[in-house]
């Protein structure tokens, strides 16, 4: 796992997990938070490419909210429905015209063993982008604060400081 923080605001800007291949080697990165990696088309290998108008999702975090942006969704706001599914522990985005359906997982809530609440969800639509915001529970805010304080301790450590008592062999 790799995380990038904005040290001025203390907000996580990117989190990526490395997948393993079937043979145990290092595979591609799964982007949990932040913009996805740009796709590169290799002419010799791939002759089929996904449509540039296909909806895609990016996640962002601020101090108080979790945000998803689903781009390339052209329908008006009243067509969308965003509901909290406590059984599957996710948010469900659907349209009344049945053209789009997506389950959005919330790993931050899973880490503190909470289920999504409907009253914490808000959404709006601008420039073919559906913007979904979820107000963070106090438990998630507290956990992120503790993690960031630990990171700041590690960053502020000087090269001569004893961070751990590992023997160098």
C-alpha cells in the first residue's frame, strides 16, 4: 500500500494497493483514493479500447467528507438515486431509466466496522459528473487523525534518531 498526504492540510490525497499476479509477482496498482492511472494503449498488443465516454469513478477525501465523482453521466439530477445498503455495506447508485447501476464500497467504514447511513449522503450533478458526498462519522475522523499523527512522527524523525531497535546485519 502507498499513501500520499498533503502535509499542509493533513488530508490523504492518494491511496493505492499493489495487486499480485497469479504467479505471485507484482501486478498493477488498485487506486482506492485519487485519480486513476492514465491508460496507455500499446499498438502491437491491444486493438480494442474502452470508449472514452464510458462512466468512470474517482474518489477524494477531505477532513469531513468522502467524495465520489462519476464522470460521463449525462442524465439530469432527478434521474439519479443514491441509497445506503447496510446489508452489503455500500452505496448504490442507480438511474430511474435503468441505464446506470453501481455499488460503491466504503473501505473507511469497513475498517471501523460501521454501516453506511442514508442521512449522511448528499449528491449533485454538474457538467456530466455526478458528485456524491458522504459525511464521515466521528470514528473515521478520529482514526484518520491518529494515523496522520503517527506519520508526522515518522517524517519528523531525524536520520540519527532511534525509530526502532532493529539490529543491522
